[in-house]
C-alpha cells in the first residue's frame, strides 16, 4: 500500500468564519485587500482563497456591495451637511 502524496507547504489558515469577518470589515468601507489585512490575512491568501473556496469569493462580492453602500451613505451625509452649511451661509447674507 502506498502513502497518499502530501501536498506540501504550510497548512491553510482558511476557516469558514473568515468569510463573515471579511464581510464585516468591508462593511466599514474597506477594500477587500484592506479588510484582509484587518483580519490578519495576506493579499496572496485573499486571492488564493477566492479561487479555492467559492463561498469566500461570494463573501468578497457581498463585502464589495456593503463597502459601496457605506461610501454612498457617507457621501450622502456629507452632501446633506454641505447643503445645510450653504443654506445657513445664505441666510446670514440676507
């Protein structure tokens, strides 16, 4: 009986909960790469895992949507503050 071949290299740090951690980090406006750094994984692992684990790729896609929403809501808030400042400035001139 022959032994199965060992793939070699270091064992993966990938765990299913990394998906949730990545999405949560990206929900605060981070890119996938920045979120990966925040949760302690390298950019190389980020790209390898999305090729190897379909659920991780899906998490990145969901994270991008949440990141986009965060930025759009932030921009909307900033625009509202700017608009109020303009109205206040115009009221002072009158």
